[in-house]
C-alpha cells in the first residue's frame, strides 16, 4: 500500500524535528565536554599558578593600604577582653624584666663596691 503524501510530509517533518533535537543535544554535549576540559585544566594548573604567585610575592613588601582594612568592624566584648588581657600580660612581663634588670644593676654595683673596684 503506497504512502500518501500527507503521511510522507508528516514523517519528513518528524524526522527533521528529531534531527534538530539530536543536533541540539550534540551541541550541548560538546559544550559540556569543553567546560569539563577547561575545569580539569584549571584544576591541574592551580598548584603551579599558586606557587608562581607565591614566588612573585616572595620578597616584596605590601603597600601600606593593603594591610589596613577599608571597613573596620567593631569588636565584640569578648574580643576586647582578650586584647586587654594580652596587653596586660605584656605589661606585666615588661615590668618583671625591668625589675630584674634593676636588681641586676644594683647587685653588680654592690659587688663592685665591696671588692673595691668603684
């Protein structure tokens, strides 16, 4: 039984639609493969780029503006307490070392006087 022209047109249109969809899927597949390749290349190159960056910054001094944050966030009460404790410990250590230096100086001058060198 011969096919009618209407059914041939319908099958041709269906075939064209399927081919177009297949082309779209192939394009998507190649796009995804290309993106995967680029991601793999960037992952493989990351350690080398990072070491090159470290080497380029190895013996440089950062600019003054780089160390200062543009927006200073207020500290929490706990952070302020920790900072105050740290400063107090430093002050006590400095006072202790200064006291030891003074005692050493007094002892040394006393030793020199008792032995008749001064």
